[in-house]
C-alpha cells in the first residue's frame, strides 16, 4: 500500500468494512488527487466517478460485513487520503471540485466548532496530548474568526497551524481517546484552520 493514486490491497477479515463501499470511496479520492496533482491514476476508475472532499473522507462510515476489509487498515488509509486532500484544498481553495461539484469562490460560513467528546477506549490516544492540541485549534479559530469560543482555552494557549494539526501524532496509552474519532476531528479542524489561513484569518 504505497501510492495514494492506487487502490491498496487490504487484508480480508471475518468481519470488516464492506468492500464495495470502501472501493467506491477510494476511487473518488483517487479522482480528486489525480485532478489536483495532474498525476495519472494507478487504478482503473469507473466512468462518472465524482470528486470527494477531505471532510467527506474524514466522516466516512462503512457497513461491517462478513469477509470485509480490515477496519484498521482502511481507517489508516482513509486518514492519509483525507490529509492529502485537505492540503490540496488548502493550496487551491477548492473544497472538492468535480464534474458535479464546481469550485466555490465564496465558501459558506463555517458552523461553530463545538468541543468534541471522545470515547475512552482500552488503548487510545493520550488524553492530555489530544486536549492540548484541540484547545490550541479552538483558540486559533476563535482569534481568526472573531466568534465566541464554546470553551475557555487555558491561559497561555498558543495558536496552531493546519500543517501541525494534519501531522499531529500522539502516544497510545491505556484508557485513551478513541483514535478514529480523534483523527476525524483533527482532520476537520485542520481544514478549518487551513481555510482561515487561506483567507488571511477572515472566515
């Protein structure tokens, strides 16, 4: 599983993600990346496949079926694709343009960012580390948009960049935050911060 422009060879397990649903979404991601980078897809893409946004990838959910794709492998690959597309969107200002989704010069106003709630799992991301970077992201968005923050950031909280959010890594500990949930929220926050950077802090 190397190129983001190819369909990876996931393991098939007893109960995994629906293979058709996963493959369809990967085809859409490949179309989006190929259009944005000018590179040729390394997979045969069905005609009529439309683009996908980083937000759609980050929030993607699949049915769990018998003999489906390994869920951990799929989640990791989708996370990487979402980050690649988020960076592409940040560079181009295009949140998923495609044959049926044209680029927008003036994106709709952002909805307020609510403090996320994560499930605590047996082995998950370090809760202190996660809370620290999310506090920084909320403080950054509040400062740039001028909107009221739903939470009061601790004194001395510094701003964070979209690149920092996209590349954030955390220790995996006992009774930490659910990793898939955290990754999805960070993807969304990275996109919001990237858009604020693109518009010079005026959303």
